């Protein structure tokens, strides 16, 4: 019988010993490290999904107000600044234009109130603004939606700088 085969054959009267306690502990350590890695991966995935949901909500809100503005063209002229609203300003409460006939100004106020309410309810620490600029007779509006993506109490700035951790996350749309 070759020598290599001789090592694998048990002698009569001896027991095969199996795994030692050290081998079991090493296997348990490897398994627990793998499970911790899997838990961390799950946490990162949930966080990324939540951030994507917030960004989608901000984009939808910005496009919602642009559609409302286009539906009320009297508020988009150079002379009429019906849709201009500052970051800290309260949206004016107007009559319910869904149930009543409204003027262009009332309709703009109603749109802004609904828009602000939606943003504040959907995003953490949400702020928003609409600015109007006129350049050579061309009127443009910049819609900005801010929210606290990191949920960091120190993040209160409105500079829209992604590298500045004191700034809120923002989305800007120009129309």
C-alpha cells in the first residue's frame, strides 16, 4: 500500500477525532464577520433608498409648481411677481381655488400655499423659494427646494453647496 493512502486509513481500535474546538471557534468567527458585513450592507441600502426618495420628492415638488405657474401665465410676467416667495416667508393663505373662482393673484397664492404645505410635510426641515429675474426682457424663475438629507441639526444653511456640511441639500430648477 502506498504511503499516502496509509495515512487515511484508521487503525483498528482507534477513534477518528473530528473537528477540534479551535476549528469550531474560527468557523464561528468567520460566520459572524460575514453576518455583520451583511447587516452593514442592509443599513447602507436602506439609507440610500431613503435619500433617493427625498430627492425624488424634491424634484416632483419643483416640477409641480412649474406646472402650476404655467397654468397661470398672468403671474409670470415681468410686472407681476405673484409666484416670488422667499426662503423664510410664509406662503399666503388664500381662498380655496378648487372650490371657488379665483383671480390670478388668488390662484398664485393658493398654489404657493399648497406647494409649501406639500414640501413641509414630505421632507425633513424643508424650505423652499422662488425667485424671479429679468434679463433683456426675458423673465426666468428659479425654484429651489431645501431639505435636511443627513438629518443633522447643524445643517441650516441655504447655500446649496454639497461640500459644505452646514448647508441643507437642495434642488434647483430654472424655468
